């Protein structure tokens, strides 16, 4: 399975840090946030990774290089200075991701999730990892039923972790340009074609200074734990 790390975001809520440093390179536990993902993907046996670039993307390319020091082969999808949002970024990178289901991870999360998630079952378009709702997002995103199916409506929602496995067919009718991923997922859910799982381990959306501090604390704790 190939993987893609979404690293093109602007990181507005972490300014002024992200005025000079792209969010994926912000230090967490003594190393850039994106490197935690790269190391986890390599441990999981994934060898090919695509990283999309926009804001200060040259710094990310310079830091990661070809990925050899992580045991990976990294290829880049450069979106220019503004970026293409989540859906548009994945769509642009499809030629690099191949015809099989591929993993996508948001660069701006910290987690100890054990990669890789399972590929979507026959007939499904996506498999999503969901987590408990954090204080800053109490209403959640999607509902996971007792059969492992994900729905856009209903109570007892969970939060999308920014980790999913997608079939290229999810993007079949899309056109090049900037667009979000969520509407595609909701349409696939309405068709009954999205599975999911509830992960209860460590997960932080690194969107503010407070959450950056929490991710740093968890990462350092993980380093200390045998």
C-alpha cells in the first residue's frame, strides 16, 4: 500500500510560528511532526510515500529529501503557493498513488495509531479511522454503527482522525482544482460504501499552541516508555 501525507496546509492558527516554518516541520517531541508519520509508516512496512506541498513547501522537500534515511521512497506533489485543499490535493496526486487503495494521513496530527488501516472491503470506497471527540470538536463528524459502517448523520458521532484508506474511484468524477474531501466522503456514506473503526489511543489535532504542547508531551512520554 502506498501512502500520502497531506502537508500543504497553511497552519493559520499556529502563526507566527508557521509564518517562517511549515506546520509539518514544527517540532514535536524533538523532531518535526511529519517525521513521526514517516517513521510510523516505515515501521508498518510501507515503502512509497507521496507528500503534497504548498506553503513553504521547499523547506519540507529540503528536510525530507528522497526519504532514504527513513527507509522510504518519497515523491512530491507540488501545488504551488496556495494549495488545493484536501480533496483537490489527493486528486492531483492520484498519478503517483497508483490504482490500488492508498492510505492518506494528515500531517498536522500526532498519533500512535498502528498503521496501516485495513483497505476498504470489496464495493467500498473508503475506510476511515475515527476517534473520541476532543474538547475543541465536541459534536464530532460521523457516526459509526455497530456493523462498522460510517454515516454522515445521526447522534453519537465521533471525530474523523485524518487517517483513511481510499480507492481511486472515490475521485472518479472530480475535476482538477481546489476542493474539500468531506463532500466526497458524505456522498460515499449515503451510498453505504464507507467503513470505519474507532481508535482509542493517543491522538491530537495539532491546531493551536495548546494542542502543540499536548502533542509534544505525549511524544516525549512515548519516547520514555519502553
